[in-house]
């Protein structure tokens, strides 16, 4: 064993054969993933593991393995996404635990420091901003928190809003009325609801008005009481639209505003309402801000690298 090499012993408790099967994966593929990630060797004997590698990497891999075993013990399958998240989390031991968000179809576990901070902010502030790249879970976690609030009768309805501005596309050239034109842009919100509530439950809630998915244009002149309001893609709002959103909130309501300042589709002469709002209300107490980065991306690991590559390129050309 080299001078900086260490042998770490790990015992998995409570031992459960079915959990162990999910934990190690087919042909030990999950253990091999951890070995490759941290450049260690893992030796398994029943509920006991020996980890050989540098002291730091052995400790990090042990922490990741504990997280994986806990996840398997909760009945979740260990997917590539789970492996990526658990190994990512193990790099920081100061991550605070967050309550699992339970919805009818699945339980959602916030991952990483920023996701957990984001969820904590949502539960502790009436207005919250989630700012960062796509794939960091902003919309998905906000919808989960909204579903939780609705089903536990903390609010009477969920209102999901998205500006109908997308890269290079003009609504006027699309067929149909305004509702039909913007429906494709709202599809990610429908997908999240279907995954958490099921199609039938979602359609029933939409029919009776307990869930409303609407373009930003429909919000003018309204006051939203007893509502959980989520604004998605808010970087594509103007200053006037953002002010309108922030002043729509009524009594016993919660507002979550999500956006990615690197994906602004507005004309270059128009300042993003999101960036303007951050400047205006950043020092206002009782408003939460969570900033995500490529580190928080929960899609394929290559997405993180792509985001970093684009960021570096745009910095070079001075965008």
C-alpha cells in the first residue's frame, strides 16, 4: 500500500438483501461507477465493504456509498442520475437534510447544497428566485412543492406561468389562437405535473381550476390569492412584465420565479426583467434567492461540461 493510500472499512446498516441488490447494481455496476469516479478499489463481503485508495478519495467514496445505500433503502432504483447525484453530493459534508417532497406518484429528494437551499427557501419565504442554467431542477422542485402545498390544503390552486418568447420564433407565425400558440411552450410544466400526479388527476385539477397553466399575457389585471404561483423562463420577461408579476401576488400566496440569465431570448435592446428585478429587490428581506451553476445540473453528466464550454466561449468573445 502506498504512503498516501488508505483502507477504509464500511458496514452497511440495516442489512437487507433486497436493498443490497439495488445498491450494487447488475454485475456490480454501481460499485464500479464509484470506483471509477474516485479512483479507488471496493471489496464487498456481505454487508461489509473495504475501500482502498487515497485517504481523501476513500472517505468521499464511503460517503457516496452510504448515500446510495440509503437511497436504495427508500425503495428507489439506482439510476445513472442517482449515481451522478450521490457522488456529487459526497464532495460536501455540510449539506443539510431536507424533507422529502411527497407527491401521489413519487417522492422527490432535493440533491446537492443548492437544491436543498432552494427547497428550504420555498418553504420559508413567500417570494423566491431560482437563478441558473437548465437542468438544475428549478422548475421540477418548484412544481413538487406546489403540488405538496395544494394537496395539503395550504393553497387553493397552482398557477404556472411562462412568457411566450422563445429563441428565433414568432407567435404570429404559429397557427391557432393564443392558447394554442403558447401550449407547446408550457409543455414542460404539464410533463412535471403528469409525472407527480398522473394524467387523470392532473386533467381533473385543470378542469376545475385548481391548476392553471397560462401564458404571462393572461395575468394582467389579476390578483392571485391563496395560490402557489410559479413563473418559468422569467429571463424572457421585460422589466414591466416582471413588475406586473411581482404585484399580482395576493394574500396567503407563494411566488417562485425561475430563470436562466444565460438564455435570454429578448431583443438585445430590451433588458431582462429578471436581471432588473434582482438589482431592485436583492436587499429585500423575506425574499429568497438561490443561485445554481453547472455543478447542480442533474441531467446527463455531459450537460454540465457543455454548459461550462459555452460559458467559457461566451466569456472569450465578450458576450
